[in-house]
C-alpha cells in the first residue's frame, strides 16, 4: 500500500484521488487543505472542446457527474454596439455543487480530507510515499519545482455577480485615455463570474490602483452596466498584478506538480480546468504503474502541454496590453478578433459552432453589403490589391532556397518547381532568395540577379506563370553577408563549400558561428557598391516582369546583420543606435524604390532575434515605421536566425503575433509565415486582422495544390487553368 498526500482542494486534487482509488483501492490518499482562496469563484469555465469531453472524464470517477451549464449566446460589446454570437461556445460547472460531489465521492472511497498547520507542513509531508501538489504555491513550494516568473503590465480583479447580459460577455469600456476589458460567464441561474483587466496606467489614471475593492466594485458596476444589465456584484477579489509562473519541472523526488499548467495561464484562461484534469488522470496512471519510466513520462508530457498553454495565455495577455490596437476595428471584426485572441480557436471552429456570426464576419471582410443573400467567399479567397497589383487570393508560396542554380542562373528545375506551385492556385508565388552579387550567395547553388543571362533565365519562369496561371510572381532580393560562402545543405550545415569559398562581408568582423570565418567589415565603398547592386537587380527584375520585389532584411543575412546590435558593433554612422543601424538598409530601400518606382515593394524582417541583447519587437515596430515612410508597401514578418545561438518560442502560428503587432501598430499591410498548416487558421488570421497575406513554405513543398484543396474543402469555386479543367470534378479515393 502506498500513502499519497494531495495538497490542495481544487477539482484536480479530488479527481486525482478518485482515479487512484478506482485503479488501486488499497492506496491511502490524504487530501490536504492549504490556505484560503479569497477570490470569488462560483464556477469553472470550459471551452467548447472541453464541454464535449468533460462528462466522459467525470463519469470515469463519479457515478453522477454534475450537469454542465451550456452557453448559448455570447455578447461582445464594443463602442456602443453589441455583436451577438449565437452558438455553444463553451460552458461552465458550478463550483459549489461540483466540489461537494467530488469531496463526498472521495470520502465514500475512504480518502481522508484534513487541514495541516503550516508550521507542521514539511514534517508531516515527509511521511508520505508520494506528495502531489495542486497548483503549488510559488512562494511555499518554489524550492521544489522552480518557477520562471514574469509579471505583466495588466492588473485585474474578479467579481461574483448575479446576472450578465448573456451567457458570456466581453466588453471594452473607454474612459478618455484608459481602456478596460471586462469578460465574464454564467455558471447557472443567478450566478456568474466577471473579470475586469487593464494596464496598470489605466487603473492609475482612474484613481483605482490603490483603492479598496468596494470602491472598485462601485466604479465597475457603473462602467460595465451594459454587461451586468441590472445584475449586482455579490463579492469581489483584490485588484492584483497578473503574472505567469511557469514551472521548470513537474517532479522533484517523490513530489509531483498537478495542475501546474494552470500557473502558466492567467485566471480567465478557459483551458485551465481541462489542463488540470488532464494532469490528474495522467499522474494517477503513472503513480499506479509506479515505474520510473511512467513517472518521468508524466513530467515530459505535461511540460509540453504547459508550454502550449503558456503561449496561448501569453497571447491573451499581449492582446490585453495592446488593446488600443484593436478598438478601432468594426464591431464584428473586433468580436472575431477578441474571440480568437489566444489562437486556440480559429475560423473553422467558430464556423461550426456559430455559423451565422462567421457568415457576417466573412461578408464584411469581403466588402459585401450587410444582409446580402449571396454567400461570401472564405477570407483566404478575397482578392487583395497592393499598389495596383491585384492578387486573386491571399495564399502565398513563401520563398524557399532550392540550391539548384549554376553561378546564379536558374534552370528547368525552377521552371517546374515554381510553375507547379502557381498551377496549385496560390495568389502569389515567390521565387527563392535571389542574390544581387556572386559574393552574396549563400552557396554555389543559389539563384542570382547579377548577370545579364540571369534576366533571360528568370524571364522564362515568369512568362510561364503569367501565361498559364492567374498567379503573380515575386522575387526576393538579398545579400547573404556573413552567412554566404557555405556548402550546399546536403553537404553539411554552416561549413565552407568543399571546392573552396569566397570572402564574405558584414557590418563587423564577427562570424555567424565557429565553423565559418569572420566577414570583412564593410567599408563605405563596399556599402555604396552593395546599394548599387540591389538597385540594378531591382531594375532587371522589372525587365523580367516580376510583379513584386521583396528585400530580405531577416535571418542573419547582410541587411539584417546591420539592424541587429548582436552583429553590428560599428562606431561610425552605420552603427550604434537604431537610426544608425537602419541607415544602410534604408539606403537600399530608397535606391530600389527609385529603380522599381510603380510596383509593390516588400521587406522581410526578423521581428525579434530570440537572443538576449538582440533586436526587440519594439525596435522592429519602430523600424517598420521607417520602412513605411521610405516607400515600402507591405512587410513580410518572420523571426530569428540572426545569430546562431538563440532560444525561439515555436509552435503553431508562432510568428503571427509579430505580424499582428506590426500591422496594427504601424498601420501597414503585413504577410505572416511560420507553421501555418490549415485553411481554418488562415481564414482566422485574415478575418481577425493579424495579417493581409499568409505564406506557406514547407506546406507548399508537401502539397503544391494546397490552395485548390482548401477551396474544394470549403465549397469555393476556384477557377482552374484551362488545361486542367477536366480534373476539377475528379476526386481520388483510397482503395481498401
């Protein structure tokens, strides 16, 4: 028999205890009350996916699980307008009834529930074989689990209220220069939970930052009268700064963290309950098995889940901290943006649960009259116009180096590669990174635009795409800088070419990595020559017939290294502060704009370096404003690769938030790229105003016809090239 202590009396503790007892009834389980939670909490919110799964989870440990309160309507209140979203977007469990049922079930299964004095805490816990902490107290248990703590600018307060305007409400209240975001949900008749959150300066301007809860309650009762619609505030928590406390591990000897994922999420995050219950079931199975492999597997699996939860929660906090960027959206667009702010819910999800709302959002995005009987196209198939260039849809084949050129000259490989992706239906197809000089190539196999014969070779590709498809073609002009003169990727990463390399250039004599030589620090003459190379390449790109030129200022290539303080240590007018570091890239922009006067000009940037002391998002937002002023029409937002040592935060749509912030802060169109894999995510990014174009790289390598498949799946009639029309009605089946 094993003696197990479970510290905490939330739902996950009791579910864990019941799960352990059901599989190994001989185990002795003690549930320990620890501290008092003074925050009003009439119930637990559930996402729509959770709502569908929660009954099965509770039925596995309860004979009579508590009924769910299903939300049938959500109201988003914004600048005097209420956008109603009809559909089951989640639900809630009443806390008192659920916890009463869980505690009684635990007692019926011979679990012990008791209080331990804090003075005796460690001594008494030492007698147990396993100790499980539910949302361990950071101050008390931090020595066991270690937390990375990050305080946010947002302060929030929680209320228990008697009534809301609908099952779920979200409202923005504007007070001169202050923005408050209220959001709440009903738990049952006469019971609801309501949060108000805002940046600290908003609370300070309104004289509320150090006020007592009853004063704040009175203020918010008036401010959010539309959300509360006659309801009263029954109780209030304390106004406090929101922080994330992310555990570095889930196991410390015989101690385990349960519900630790919730500490990575702020208190309004709808996924907290299910994440904690997932922990409970997985840990119960691991402890019942008892093997080291099972116990270690629990920690590994929960760490990955917590990282995803933390990222979604951080996105919600970023959204709140920058709410001013979205308040000028139309009511419908704001509602869609707010409902998808964590990126956990996308256009496809809402289309299933709230089709009428999504229909209105899509109509508005397509510029159709409200109430039109005509079905709107999915957002990804709404045309986009940039400086007179009309793209038939918003899917873009991202530039991808193929390493198949001969001294910069492209060939039949590129014709087939780019031509097939153009036939695949994308609105815009990018040629790969094309270098403006031989010294600027990454490898001997990289494409170029530095010899006259390159013009002829590229013309063959562009002419094919224009003649046989509706796609437009873009070229990305670049100089690889200190990342030049490397072997082909299949010969080795970040090593010189086997046949010998060439001298590389950079802002400072700092190598990209230990396996590559340091570049030569560029002189003023070098800088002037490279500016001229870019201008010539742009002029020749116009001769070829390219529809858009993009300048590569990301990923540690030459222009990017001038921008980053990690690679630019110059003491002249091209180094130092951001304005000086941006001087050379902006000279390139102005020279290219002069050589490419009428067509769209894009710049790809690395929004952050993912390395301490590197470029920050705030700096890149400032630089994006400089690009806009210099004549850039759209910014292609990527991240990282500027230095070899970095710690990126990756995952689904991981770069989209950077596009969102640049687009809505600088007021310039953006493209987003990075682990975009579904049309539901693409439609969500566009409809929520996070980007104007979506780029797929590896996705288009795997599925050149991604756009056509997405059109068919959504019932959209995407025109086919005339030679391929016979395939339009043909569908493949897998043989059994």
